[in-house]
């Protein structure tokens, strides 16, 4: 983590470009990607230490940075969408409504994301919304029907 922070300090500023907001297509956005990577690493350390509130706060900040980066193709993603990991941490905190909101936001950007559909189903079931949970579970089953591996978590990076 310290080495990543040190590398971040040596990056030149990202240039803002037009059209639109964010760093645009002419600037790689390395500073924001680095900030996200540092925040995800911090969140993972907090989770390993059982400091779940701090993990959720770091992931929420990372997701905000990601959302403000603007649209490009291919998308600037880390190892996986951050909102599905935020939802997973919130599930473990018992914050089921917040987890469902995180999963819904992720699904708005990544429709059919099986991991977020699974997490949404779990969050809704825990919060007593069994009909909506069943709908999300059916969506997960459709999205995952041809997979050759089964999953049990919406965030493999944090569940491992």
C-alpha cells in the first residue's frame, strides 16, 4: 500500500479534456485509477482487520471516484465493479437497504451483472422483500445459466 501511494505521488496531473466531464478520452485518468486502487487496498486491509465500517467508507469513496471519471470505452475498471464489493461489505454489516442500493446502482451501469444480482437477492431477502429477492434470484439464474463455476459471493476479492 505504501508503494502504491508513493507511485501515486509521482504521477503528473491528469489533463481535463472536452467534450463532457471527467478526464475524457485523451487522458488516461491514472490519478483517479490510482486513487481507486489505494482506496480498494485500504478497504481490503480494513476488512481483514474486521473494521467493516472503514472498509465500507473506503469502497464508497472509491465508487464515487469511479463514477466521476466519465464514460470511455473500454470502461476503466479495476478487477471488478466497486459497487458490488461495497454491497458485499454492507451485507456483512447488516446494512441490507444500503447494500441493495449499491447493487442497484451497479446494475444500472452493468445490466445483468450476475454478482450484483446475487447480492441484490441476498440483501432483499434479509430485509424482508421476498418477492423482489426472488425476482433478483431469477435474474441471477438467467445470467449465470451457462457458467461452468458456481459463485456464492458478489465480491470474490473480499470474500476470499
